[in-house]
C-alpha cells in the first residue's frame, strides 16, 4: 500500500469526492484507510446502565485505498506515488512534480 499514516490525500470517488484530509490510520490487510473528517457514519447506541440515555455517536469509517490519491504538496492536486533510490534508500516521490514525499 502506497498511502501511509499522516499523508494528505484527496478523495477521488464516492460521496465525499473532492474532499481533502489527513490519513489517521491505515488497515493494510483490508486495503483501507481512515481519513480525518471523511466518510462520517452515525451509530445508535442503546443505554448501558440504569438511568442512562441512548445516544447517537458519529465516527469516521474506513474508505478503500483505491478511492484515495495522494495530494501533491506543490500543485495541491492528486498525484500517483512512485519510488526512487536516493543514497541507497528507497524514497517515495510524487509523479506529478517529482518531489520527495
């Protein structure tokens, strides 16, 4: 998976298309990422104890990594991720601008 935690990404498909956010968590086994403020869902919780009220909790649901593209820091547009060897280290680069990520 080429998207890592703390990357700025652009949503390219789905109900939140065009939104920009930061990756909070990656789930490599399922090829999913959790992006801050995107794909918000509501969950209704029953009251747990006596005298407690039920409530609606809003949370960020995972989104498939194919619906997300890295945001290029220079152009502020979606870009693909490439790799380059620099001083014997494998480094991620933005395909659009060629900058190191």
